[in-house]
C-alpha cells in the first residue's frame, strides 16, 4: 500500500499535472487578477489586453494634467518692493521719460497713437509691475519687452514715481453712475455692481481711482482702443500676467459688444469718473 502510494506520487503524469496547475494559477493572477485590480486601465478587457502587451482599449496612460497658467506675474508686494518704490525720484523719472517714453506715451490730451496707453495717474505699483512683467516676458508686447530690458529696478522706481505724480484729467470728470439713467444702464451696472450670474465682480471693486487692488490700473480716461484691445487679450488669454487670473476671469465672461461698450464708457470721451 505504502509502496503503491509512493509509486503513484512519482508518476510522471502527476508531476506534469502539478506543474501545469502552478502555471495556470500564475497566468490567471498575472494576466487577469492583477491588471483588473489596477486603477490605470479603463475596463477589465483593456486591462487584460494591456497586461498581454496588446494595444487594445486604452493602453497608453493619459498625459499628465497641466493646469492652465494661473500664476500670471512673478511680482510680489513685499516691504522691500514698497521700500524700493518709495525711494523713487519723480524728477529723475521725468527726465528719463522725456528721453525714452514720451515719444510714444504722450499724456491723454496729446495722444499720438490710440493703441499706446496713457500712463499718467497710474500708481507706482502698477507702473513698476507692468515694467517688471515686460522685462521678465510674463507680459508679451515686443516693443515694451525691448524697452523694459534696458531698465534697472532703480530706473523703474523713478519712472513709477514720475507717472504716479501726474494727474489724469479725464478721471476727474463728473460721474453718470449716481444718476437714475446711469444706474439703469447695463454697462454702468457691470462696472459698479458686476453680474453675479456670470461670475463677474464689479470692475470698480478692483479698479478704483488709485487702483484699489495692488497693481490694478486706473481705467477711467484710458485710450478706448487700448482698453478694448486689453479686454480682448485677457479674454483670449494672450495677456496672462494678471496674478491668479484676476482679470482673465471677468474678461472671459464678456461678449464683443460688452467689451466695445465698456471701452467706450471708460475711455476719455465718456463724461464720467468714479462716483
Ligand atoms: C516705441 C513706442 C514705445 C516706447 C518708446 C515706450 N512704450 Fe510703453 N508701451 C508701448 C505700447 C505699444 C504699449 C502697449 C503694449 C501692450 O499691448 O502690452 C506700452 C505699454 C506700456 C505700459 C503698460 C501700461 C498699462 O496700461 O498696462 C507701461 C507701464 C509702459 N508702456 C511704460 C513705458 C515706459 C516707462 C517707457 C520708457 C522707458 C515706455 N513705455 C516706452 C509703446 C512704447
Ligand atoms: C478681481 C479684480 C478685478 C476685477 C473684478 C476686474 N479687474 Fe480689470 N484688472 C485687474 C488687475 C489686477 C489688472 C492688472 C493686471 C496686471 O497685473 O497686469 C487688471 C487690468 C485690466 C485692464 C488692462 C488695463 C491696462 O492699463 O493695461 C483692463 C482694460 C481691465 N482690467 C478692465 C476691467 C473691466 C472692464 C472689468 C469689469 C468688467 C474689470 N477689469 C474687472 C483686476 C480686476
């Protein structure tokens, strides 16, 4: 009996059967169970095909997620930046502006080219931030990228002191926002109340007379052509130096007619200012 059992265990068919069972177990585990447990394949069938090296289903992993650039600018508002800006010398800035900037950036009343913005009345931070963004390439406009590359921080702070010292006359005109007709106007509403149903915060919640949010430019009295071009650029994403998409977000919700009418309302020909 004992002899018979040993003889049976050593029979070649039994050994092959055991080896076969181990192979089947390994195959099922490697090709079916493990791939199905994996999170990377879309379906159990594509999982199995993927494990066999067959390009069926969804064998290539999806490309890594890249968030749209919300970073915008690299400028931060620190005591050091404010200290630098406070040290600006307006008369040195005026001399530098007369030599290098006023050929293009005339004051509103003397505008030479409507596509060039007026800089008078901007806060020091706005002038400085835009120049730094042009220098770093975060804001793209070849003319200004070349100009800004020649400017040191000290020159930028002098220019900022000079332009902040100048007044923008159009910004002092009387407002229509506090009249009944003004309050009923959908464009005036956008500026002072925004449109919560479309996630548009009031323009004036960030753009005050002195740029309420750090770096937000004064809009009133700005060239109409320039305002319209910038709103389009923010909406299309070709201008993206606004920190955390503060400006791309509202611009994205505006249609062409609103951009046109906002630029007309804010531009120098409108008889208004902040309320
Ligand atoms: C050859 C013409 C030219 C010269 C010279 C020039 N600029 Fe400009 N500047 C432009 C144009 C055009 C734009 C608008 C570019 C854009 O669309 O981003 C601009 C934009 C700017 C802006 C952004 C304003 C805003 O509303 O965001 C600042 C700040 C500025 N320039 C400062 C200067 C200073 C300071 C100088 C002199 C050191 C200077 N520029 C010289 C043509 C010029
Ligand atoms: C959440 C704050 C915020 C709101 C709301 C906002 N803006 Fe802005 N806007 C900014 C900031 C900040 C900038 C400057 C971006 C940069 O750093 O260059 C800017 C820039 C702009 C510019 C470019 C001006 C220039 O001189 O280059 C225009 C035009 C503009 N905004 C119009 C509007 C209008 C119109 C609305 C309302 C429909 C609006 N903004 C709502 C924050 C805001």
